C-alpha cells in the first residue's frame, strides 16, 4: 500500500523467533573433542622414571605403581567424559549460550585433571601420610567440581527442551541428571575415608569411581 507521494509505507520490524538464539553444535563438539584429547595426552607426561640407582630399574618401576594407578584412573575418567559428552550432544539438535558456558565447566575440569593426578601419584610414591591426605583432598575437590559441572549441563538441557533432538527425551535427561549427582559425592567419601581410615582406601575408591561410570555410561 502506498501513500500520496507513491512511497511504500515501512513494514513493521520482524519479531525475532526464539530459534534465532540457538547455536549449531559442530564447533562446540569439535572444540570439546580437541580439549579432551589434549587433556588425556597431558596425563602421560608424568609417566617417567629418572634418578634411580643402577641395576634397580625394576624395583623403581614397582615403587611407582601409584603413578600408573592415578594415570589409569584419570585416563578412564576423561574417556568416560568423552563418551558421555558424545552421547549428550548426539541427543541435541542445537545449543544455546547457557549450555556453552556449562560445557566450558566440563572442559575446565578436564584441563585441570592432570594436575591433581600428578600430585596424587607423587604423594603416594613418596609415602608421606600427610602428603597423601592433602593429595586426596585436592583430587576429591577437583573431581567434585567436575561432577558439579555435569550436573549444570543436565540442568540447562532440562530447562531448554527446544535443544532436544527428540521432544520426548525428558526421562532420559532426568535420569542423566540423577546419575550425575552421586559421582561428586563419591569423591567426598573417598577423601573422608582416606583421612579417617587409610589413604590407600581413599585411593582405591578414587580408582573405582571412573570405572563404575565407564561400565554404566550414560
């Protein structure tokens, strides 16, 4: 419709659709895969043996069993993270800004994990009980924060059904949220038992938690 000067009347501004704020998944998935792969590789940097007396390599390797145990535990931990991360994003059709930030929480935990792993291995190799207690507390704190980041991801997903690939997947995401809660608590238990009963017992629980989640992956 035109006015008397023959000019078209301006059309009303288009209202933005809620879907306009959704984000594609490709860059997020590729970036996350790269970060997890690097974090997993960094774990191997602490697998070294040096300064041992001549003819005592075998005994030195045996005394460093905590290094191997801590490496294996954290390697499985990151592997479980990758599997669950893959399953999560396979069940989504898009992301949004809250999900991206929650995902960075997961990646932060993965990047930090080599540090408490190295501290834990060194403390249990040296044999000082006080050091073992401190190392268990550090590892439990880091692992608890990582577990909390998974909980945050599932909360965001449950609050935004527009992200779901399957509109009927509410029970799946709700179950995933419930499964994320005991993981953080298990490391608190490990630290508590390590402090009150035996550091080795705490270490055993630390090793068992990622294996449990590997067997019962989301």
